[in-house]
C-alpha cells in the first residue's frame, strides 16, 4: 500500500529536543502507537534556541526509515505546532530546581500550559491530549481550563509510568512476566502520594487466571515497602544515572496513547482523567483511575470495592491534588 493511499494522523509533541521525546518520537513513528495502517505527520514544538537541535533529531527520525513516517516539522510557535493535531503529547515542562518550592514550579508551569491550552483551542477541534510534563495532573487541569471548547474528556495526565513500574515490580517479586499481571490500578496523583491498588489483580498462569491472593501471600509491611519503592522509583533512577527516567517515561507515554487510541482489548490501564465525582474524587480534578479504552474513548472502571487502606490513601492523594489547585487559584490562574 503506497503512502499516498494510507490514513494519516497529525501528532504534536512539545519539548521535542528533550530526552523523553528523543525516545518517544521513535515509538510514535514505529506504527506501534497509532497503528501500522496510519502515516504519522509529526509536528515538534521547541523554544527558538532548541530548534536547531530538533532539526538534528528530525534527521535521526528520517534515518530510522520507518514506513509510517510522514511529514516531520519543527516549530517555535504553539499555534503552528498544534494546527490540525489529532493527538498532542505535552512533554515539555519546567522541573523543580534547588531552592524552589512547589508553588514556584506550579506558577512557572502554569504559564506554559495556559499558553498551550489557548493554542490548542485555536488550532484544532479534534484532538486528544496527554500531559507528561510534571506536575502532570495539575498541568492537565490547567490546559483543559484554557481550552474550554475542547471536551474535558480529551485531556489526560500520564500515570502509566506508575502503572508500568508497579506491574514490573510485582511481576519480578512473584516470578512472572509483566504480561501475566492484569487489573492493577493506580489512583490519584502522579507523585509520592499515588495509590497502587492490588485488591483486584489477577495473574495468568498455565492453570488459568488466579487472584493475586492465591499466588502471593503479602502483608501490609510488604505492601508499604513495595508502594514506596514504586512511588520513589524516578528519584532512584535520577540518583543512579544522574539523569531522569526518560526511556521508561517515553515507553509509558506510548503505551498510554496506544491503549487510548487503538483500544485496550478489555485490559485495565491507568490514566489521569477529569473526574466526574467517581469514587469520591471532587468533580473537575484530574485524578488517576483504572480504565478500559475502545475506539479512542476511555471508560472508568465502576463499582469497585475499595479497602479502607486504599480509601485512606486515595483521600490523601486527592488532598494533594486539591492543594495544587488551591495554590493556582490563589495565584489567579484557575
């Protein structure tokens, strides 16, 4: 099938010269994320001073010789980068530096994501957005607030990295491959207060699918250690390699987009989405939930019984989200 006869999808990425996008864009053009039947036109957004570096990245993307690669462009104007976008990865964000408090980071990132929300609304009317740049939940909240004509359900935050880390750590503990683990859930914020819920996990074995409790007998002490290890995994990677966990973040972003756009085949995956009040999370907050996806639409898993411990942890996670929102409201941003 020739390139001129294949369906196209326009994808925008921000922070294109950064380490996460360096790995992510190769995934996007491979056909794994949006389907082997689609040609991906990739628009990259960067600061003016990083445009030249991004042009070098484009050369590398061309040299991958992927048959799914369409037009590859770099812009320093959000309106041009987002023009006609069907999917946008908002990766670029300002990290916390020594001497800064959380409010400093929130305010600086608010400027970025306010601008990008406005640009998205002006540039496209059929887009799905994944916010990767931290604080991802609140940055997604800001972006959605400044693009009110785009449905709120089109804005998501990445908690798939937490999900993948939790699945991997559990699989290694019980001696299974990650693909054997199903129905794990991440609730709340992408931060230390994120919540891993193992109560509904099943494990596929040769004899069939079994509840985790029949495969692995764990106690609260083990869970607390495991949860803390997953929550602080990014910091551990940073300490070990003196650089952030870009490879795994890129893979998680690709997984998030793939399951959302191509469908999860009934498998649960974790996404930060705008709450409608499910499980007691106040309406309007961007919180992680377990979901399934079909045809570009996600559906929150409803009717789950949460343990007292999970409810308590989710309440603390929700409070962290509310605190970030309150800081932005105090600054007049929301």
